[in-house]
C-alpha cells in the first residue's frame, strides 16, 4: 500500500456524509511543537481517519496513528526510543459552548473560520498528549542507578529515638 500525504485541513461534514476513510502520512518536520518536545523524531507519522455520522446525528472523526520518537530518560539522561500510539474520537463544534452538548465519549474540536478541521494540528496535539510524563527506560535496560529500593524494604536500623530525652524530663 502506498502512503499518501494527507490533506492538512478538511471539511468534516462533507467527509462524514461520504463516510470517508483515508490513511496516509504527515511529515513530522512540520510539527514544530512535537519536535521541540522530543530529542529526535522519525520523518513521518502513519495515521488513518474515518469520518462518520453516529446514531445521534453527530459528525465523528475517529482515527489511529503511531510515530517513533526519541525522548530523554529521566533516570539516566540517555536517549530512549519510544513509539507514540494515538487513538482518538472527535466531534466538530462551532464554538466552545457546543462542546458542552457533546456526549462524554467524544472530544470536541473547534472548526476554523472556513468550517474545516486542521488534521495535522489534531494529530500533533494527540501525539503531545501521548508523550509519557516521566520518560524512563525499563529498570533492567537503564544505565542509571535506581534511586529507590525495589522489592523488600530493609529492616529498620536500631537508632535511638530523639524524643526519649523528653521522657527523662518528667
């Protein structure tokens, strides 16, 4: 299957009427916020979109994608290869007030001034949300020393209680 470059913006209502399904690539070099958040990135992201109308009559944009990025391990400060997986369901709204009327299983996405959705920004936002809060290698693969004790806790050492002096004051 040939990977085609996807359009940047699309009219979700016309696409949903046609029940459009498309898959292709976005160039990650065009996603500046993602590039700034990662050590390095692959050249492109594979993504697929489905436009549909649900049983409530709402337009739904759903899709999946994955991209390989390099992050900095917060334990050893070496590069960590990570695959960002995204899976999303959006429903377009004209303004922020329309988002309150959506069912909780859909995220709202605002239409631009032309009544279109910017697919590249949608994918970039989802990729940014998929970055782990604290990226780390697996404990066995990490070169850094673990700063915590794993497994059984060491037995407490017999240290004198500093408050024992207060007992003598009675």
